[in-house]
């Protein structure tokens, strides 16, 4: 709870969970800024930036840049449900064919918009199209929900879940 004195001298109590007012309040000499429907004290912009940078380095051939965004004990849950633990397992996954499709298919990938869920969680809904290399015909499509958990500027957890079409 954040007690603050309103201009009339009465005590106003604001719950830091769901914020439903827009105002700037003076709290015992410190400022608390409130956004409509937002979270107070969140570093969400930084969390979204970490997830955005992760997406960027996936398109590079730089495993060190990828590793720099991961916590040493990262937990990585892929769409199959398999859980990878630690940077080395995540590196092996992306170095092999685990992150792509079968060799006879081309993959078109729309990563979706990143959404700040608060409390260090960032999510996106992505869409993948798999096409036969020989003909270009659609083999199948799938959608997944991706959720990143970020602490101290590092991804500590990643989870990908397939969605029903």
C-alpha cells in the first residue's frame, strides 16, 4: 500500500497491484507515478527490451550474444514440452535443428507483438507457416504463445505453448 496525502489533507490509500487512476501523488517526499491500468514500480520497458533483443540475436550467428541475455540457470520450455536447463542446453538447441522445422520444409515466422504482462513477464503470440521446399505449398501452420520471464535484465524462463487453430 502506498499512503499519500491528497491536497485536502486526507489520507489516500492506493494498492500497488491494479492501478485505476491517473495522477501524480507526493508520498512522504517521494513521487509515485500511476498509469491507467498499469503497474507501479515496474521496469517493464526494460523487460520488453530484453525480449526484443533476444529476438534480434536469434537472427544472428552469434551464440555469445544469445548467451549474454540468459541467466546461467535459465529454464527453457519448448513447444514439445521438453524443458532445457542452463545456457549450454539452450545453445545446443539453437545450434541444432531443434528450433527450426524439418529439412524438407521452409519456415515463415511472424513473431507477433511483445506484450508487457507486468512482474517481469513479457508475452507474444507468434505464427509459423511451414511450406514444402519443392513446391512452396503449405504443409501446415501453427500458432504459439511465448512467455519470457526476466529478472535483472536476463531471461530466467522461456515457455512456448502451441495454441489450437
